[in-house]
C-alpha cells in the first residue's frame, strides 16, 4: 500500500547483515532480535523462524521475527517462541524512520504496516497467534481494532545517569544494611565462561512443577554464549571460602540487562550484592539503564523493588480461533496440572 509516494510491502528476507544492521540502528532493538540469536532459538525450539521485513520501496523500515510450528494439529505463530523466561519479548521492530517521525506520521505508518502484517498472518492461518512487544512500544491500537486480546507484562528499569551515591540512597534501608554487611566479608565477583553452575541452577528452577514452560537444554545456552561472547555475560559471586553465593547471566547490548539469575543459594544476600556490583560496573561502562527482566512475580518483586527501579510495561497481543481457544482451555484445566503440564501444550500459556 502506498505511503508518502512509495509502497510499503512485507515479505521474508534472508540477509543476516542487513537484518543485524537494522537491529543495531533501531532505538528499540534488543539482542533477542539479532539474527544468530533467532536462528539458534529456531534450532533448539523446533519452531520455524520466519524473518519478515517491512519495506518502503527498497528501504527496510521494520522487521517482524515470527516462529511457526504445527503441534497436535494446532498451527502456532509466536513472537517470541515458547522460551518465555529466556526471550521475554520480541515482536515487530521499527527503525529510525519511525523513531524520528511525528506522531501523526507514526500512526499512519502503523496503520499501513498492521494491514500488511494482517495479510501475512492470514496467509499463514494460525490457530493461535501471540506477539509480545519490547518494553515501551505501547501503540497497539490498530491490532486492538482487529480483535486482538492484550495482556500487560512488566519489567524493572534502573536509571544509571544519576551519581552513584544518589542511586545508592534510593535503595531501601534494609537493602543498604545487607550490602554493607556483605561488603565486609571478602566477597569477589568473577566473569566466567563455565556455564555448569548457572545451568544447574536454571535446570532446578525449570524442573519445578509450577513452572509453565518446558525445560531448556544446556546446548541452547552454550550456543548463545558462543555466538555472543561480548554481549552475553556470566557472573559468579564467591564468598571468602570460595563458595558460589550468586549467579547472574547478563545481556550487555544497548541496555545492561540482568537476564537470568539463580534462586537464592545461601543464607547470605549474595544475589543482592552481585546485582549491586553489576550495577556499578554497568554505570562505569557508560550504560544509561539497567533492566531487571520480569516484574510479574510477587515474590521476586519484593526483592527487585528494593533497588528502587522504575516500572515499565510491555504488551502481549494474541488472537485465536475456535481450535486455539479449545487448546487454551485444555491447557488451563488439564495440562496445567503436574505432571501433565510438560506434555500438553505448555507453550500456549
């Protein structure tokens, strides 16, 4: 459809360099959007990666990574695919033309792009479609007009621009007291390439019957860390006796992101001290923000909110036909009961 004299079109592309350059230049691009990250995810989830590009003439103005799979007779179309705690959000991504446009221009672009994407979705004919956008991208009105349901998710952001003392003063008094005590005990932080302890802690968490997502194999993490040695970090906190008291995987791209952590490992507040050390490191390296992924779990929120973050939201859009609706009903009433959870449509939730 024409927009400003040139036609906007949507289609599959196969150009890793062009895709990654677009992600690098987009204000909202995340490491999750990078080509190799998506291809590795395709390999380990069994979902087919569909790299859609949105073009104005020959100019790439947006991308939309989708993942498709037929499962038990159900056609799923998802972005991100079913590794929610590993890829919390993905969705379509707009470029600099959109980022710098006036609001009226943004809305006209989104109207046309939504129409084009809807045509692609219709051709793929999913029974269940879900797209979760990056934090801050809230203009989904065109999709709401098409009958999509919306779920709100939350994440935490810490502003790293103020002086470090000002950031420290914003912490809860209880957290500051804990950090002072730990600081005297000879703890040390090490960046590592050994994922053994990290993976065992993640495996323990995912094996919990209350978790509503399938287990992630070790090779997936190994492939990701191998592909992004500079952007993915793995940090261990050791006490004076050499015992690991905290584990944190990070993404160090445009935002310093606390990506995945281990459950509390000792009676000492190792995770708190580890995050404080990483916050200082991120600030020293010039990052403007630190994201602590996920703010939807009440128990974890009590821990994360002590660092005085701001709350940001991200939106999940979904639509289903009768078959997709029945699948969700089956999941919520039958499959969500352990041990059936891992066997029947765990990815629908």
